[in-house]
């Protein structure tokens, strides 16, 4: 006859195996997607090799496929969005975690995170009717000497890299700010108290907290970067969808996710379809790597917070008390 303790042990073991199986399914799903992308893109990989990523010609009629414009457009738009959104996201995180009144903290946090719940197609419509008309007006304000720089050259058509970068920056702000806020909340209060004890101002104490959690904040920013890499609909609607490599913010360009969304249903040959799937393969691998690195950085901060207090050794039994500082008795 089984005792209650043995029955509990069997139940715990069964529960552990069941939950472990579900966790294994997630890993299996990731590797299943990777395997299928590799299998279905073999035709393109065999025909073009590394030239697929180094050439700029994208001509489905002639059967010539080069993915460099799409790689360039994806990285350009994502890095631009990261540069624009990082100061705003950090400002939001610092205000909500360090400076905001208690009465405003909850509603502002809710409104910030609400941005992540808005469908990307709505962002795209907003970009078409708001951002696209604003971009030509920005060009008018640009000084003549600055227009000679390749970054600001070319006619401002409205649709282009600048509009895509602006809309992506708005979309990744809630991700970066939410995770950065959690990182700052995880910083031990002793860090701020030590800064105040040394005579630091409030801003200097916040700087100490930022330095302590800088690894996790970098991870939060990279998490937003991974989110920007895979965005499709909003970018497709405002970037112009022109497969070219250009440094101009006003030029119409293209991204990997946008070309797959636009042309997948039009792929009428096996090579054309295989080329699009190979683009998806690289986008998948790139996104997984960036998100994994960001999660590891965030995890390292939370682990450091948990481990550091355990490293503080208690004084041994019988240890004489530390001598008082001169004048302490006074």
C-alpha cells in the first residue's frame, strides 16, 4: 500500500514530466520551423550560394535574385528606429520607476503598454495619413548644406526610410520602456541609499541605478531591436517597397519581411518561391539570435540581483567588534 508521501512524490514526478514535455514542444517547434525553412530554400541556396546575399538584382522574370537590398533596408530601418526610440524609452522608464507620483504611475504605465496592443495595420494607416505628409515638410526645413550629405539627399516623396524608421520607433517604445522599467525596479534600494549617503543628488542616484542595471537595459533595447526586425505591415505601407541600396532617409527602399508579404502569392516558379523562403530563413535566424542575446542580458541582471546579497558574509562567531571611529562616542 502506497503511503501519502510516496503518492505525493509520484504526483510531483508526473507533474514535472508533463510540464517538461510542454516545454520541450516549444523547443521542438523552433527547430521544426528552422528545418522546414532550410528544406524549402535548398533550391535557391544551391543555385546562388553566398551571392544571394551580396548582389542587388531582384528580377523574378529573368530568374535573378539578390537579397542585399532587403537586408540593407531591414537593418537600416531597425537601427534608425532604435536610435530614435532609445532616448524616449529610457526617459519613460526612468520617470515611471524613479520620478513619477504614485497617482500617475499606474495610468501612465497602462497607456505606455497599450501602444504594444495596437495592431500594426493601424500604425500603417496612421503613418500614411500623418507621417508621410510630414516628411516632405521636414525636407523644406533642412539646410542646403545638409542636403549635400548622402543621408539627406534625394527628393522627399513622403514614403521612404524616414517614415519607416519613425513608425518603427513608436512601435518598439513600449517594449523597450517596459523591460527597462522592470530592470530599474530590480535594482536594490541599497544602491540608491548608498549614493544618497555619499551626498549624491537625486539625478546622481538615478545614474548609479542606471549603471547597475546597464546590462539589462541594453538587453531591453535589443529586445526592441528584434521586434523592429520582424515588423511587416506598418513598414510595408510606408517604406516605398523599392529594392535598392541607398543611404538617403528619403529614398524608397524595401525590407525582408515586406518583400515576403508582397510577393509570396506572386511566386510562380519554384526558384522564386525558394528565394523568398531563404529570405525568411535569414530573418528567422537573425531575430532568434538577437532576442536570445537580449533575454540573456536581462536574465544576467536579475540573477546578479539575487546572487549578490548571498555573497555578503556574516561575521564569524566570536569576532571582536570593529573599533569605533574617533569621535563616535561624542
